[in-house]
């Protein structure tokens, strides 16, 4: 069967910004600073950077190599890519299904949370958020914002409207395709994200705190003050490796899909490094310089541990609007903050949907328009379950946002390094590269990186698996039914198209 002529990115900067937009999300701006504050401060950066070198960059190159290899042979999803390498072996293609299923399940709930940021941005601009309570008690100061979040996400009528707006914006961009949709949005949104982030940093670091000794700079010093004893703790290394894994969107299949639209002579070695570097700038520089320093500025050092451990929702949707609305023109700075979150989430949700679009185009030969429509209808159903069924989001996040990503990352290394062959991996990676990756990188990836990921998986199982299986509730069982139903459908499609669509 003749392969579809695949669309290509318009420029290298376009693919870098789009892939960085895929990686940059709420985790960069909220999860990372919380982890730094909780796990050793400045000492956390040591296992974090080691994880970047031994886990993040190698797996990033694996996905870039695999994506371009498959794209040049007419495939954009991990199902087709893995089938191409093993000449259509069914078991290989079935493993590739997890690179389609995981991001689809994640976007079921991610797109709803993304819509909160847009709704909050509009509410901020209109001055509808609660007024800050002048008190030194953090819980009392945040209570109006906690009540507002609870009411808004019941869901409220406004939350449902903003969900539809967000949903349609995603559909429109995906419908326009790679060059006129995703790349164009990335070129516009990513520079805006940088500007908004830097503006907020300037505002926070030039503001006076509620106590003479509290300042944003001291807040930054507080979270980065190294506790070197933490380096000896296993959980710190697991958290650092996990943060790298999730912040770069590894194991989701999305990077491989984006890489499938790269031209044959594109330097994917440099592109992979540029993608990771852009993401790290947003995370380490911008992410660590906003939420935690702002909380320190107004709530003091005693609040940081509590806020960092309370989760991203409390930090992003309660403490930040409380702080920003205490400043002159606070409604506007709150608007900028939530638009920053929305832009980060928007570029990620688009990327998370693209693997399913590519799968439908490749396996069922659907037109781009119909593949997007089918994907968005599935997301609409899943998102409504996320909105209206208690417990559904948490169960999906547990399996799709944790287990499947780590599992598929392990699969990718075994498949694209060992089964494809270390020599073939390096040869394909270095095609068109100005600076060649040495051959030993393949063996480091196939051993140390693989052991690193396997260790995370074992730790995850030992801490979470038994407890997860014991959970009960309507939302939990609906989430499990959703997972197995979609897995069965994707397996069936993969089975009936095996041998028909593989090079």
C-alpha cells in the first residue's frame, strides 16, 4: 500500500519550539519548585542533573531517532514505527500501542485542568477572584481561594464553558495540521510564555513582603539552600529522575510523533539538545523563580514546606493568586500568571493528542481532518467523565501518568537500542548531525539508563501497586473500564492492519 506523503515542519526553530512546548507544562512551573523545596533544596539539583545526563537526554535521542526513522517510512505513531523496524511483527506493533494510549488518557483530564487556567485568567482580569485576607495564618489567608477553587471545579457553569472553549481551541489548532497549526502556535506561544515568565519574576522580585525580613530573593535562597544529607536518600534520586522523565514528556510517544515530521537530513542530535535545554530553562530558571519565592514573600519561611507538599493545585490556584492580588494591579498580574499556565498547558495538550491522530492516519488511512475529529470526540467523552465523575481523574493519572510512561520508556530503550541494534541506533541518530554522538552513548543508554528506569519502576510498584488495586469507587472502576476498553480497541485495530501498513 502506498504510504501517505507526510507533512514536514517549516523550520528547525519551529520544531524545537513545538517539541519544547510539548515538554513545557504545569509540571515545570509548579511541580519542579515544589520538589526542590521538599527534597534537599540546592542539593536536589545534583541528582537532577545526573538524571538529565543519564536518563533525559539519552531517552530524548532515542525518541528523536525512532520518530524520524519511522516518519521517513510513512509512519508517525509508535505502532507503525515499531512495526517498521521489525517488518510488521504483531507483538512489536502491539507494544507500540502504549505510546498512543498513554497520552490519550492523560489528555482526557489534562485538557479540563488546562481549562481552569483559562477560566482563572478571565476571572482575574475581571476582578472576580477573592480578595486576600490580611493575616499571618497561611491556611486562613488561603481559605477564600480554596473555597473558590472548590466551587469552580464542582464543576461550575463557568468551568464547563471554559472547558468547551479550551476543547475547541485544541481542535482548531490540530485541524490546521503541523505547519499551519502546531508549529504556528508554538512560534507565537513559546516566546509569549518566556516574556510572561520573566515579567512575573521582575514583579515578584521588586515587590516588598509582608515582613521586613521576607523577600523573594531570600525565598529563592531558601529553596536552593543545599541539604547535602538528602543526596544519600534513595527517594530523592527517584524523585529527581522522575521529574526529568515527566518534564521532558518521555515515554508518551509524543516526541516520536513530532520527530516523524522531520526531514531526512535534519540534525536531530542538536535539535534534541535544544529541546531539552529550552525546557530546562523554563523549569530551572522561570519555574523556580515564581511560585515559591512569591509564597515566601507573603507567607514566610514557615509556610514553604506546607505549600510545597500540598500539591500543585494549592500552589498554583490558591497561594499565587493570593500573593499577586495583594500587589498593586494585582488583578493584572494574576491574569498574567494564569495565562502563563494556560499557554504551557495548551501546547502540551496539543502534543498529547497528536499520537492518536497519527495512529488513525497511519493504521486506518483516515484523512487528517477525520483523524483529528475522531480523536477529539474520544477526548470529549473522556473529558466529560473527568469533569463529572469523582475519582476518575486520579485513577487515570495513576496508570497513564505514572505506570504507562515508565513502562513504555523501558520498552523504547529495549526496542530501539538493543533490538534495533546499538550500531544502527547511533548510525541513524548521527545522520545529518554536525556533531556526532559517540558509539558508547548507545551502551550507556542500553544499560545505565535502562537500569535507572527499571529501578524507578520497581520503586513505584513497591510503594503504590498494592494500594492502588485496593481502591474502590464508581470513578475508579469507570477509569479502569476506559483503559481496558481503549486498549482493546487499539489492539484490535493494530491486529487487523498488521501486514497491510508496514514497510
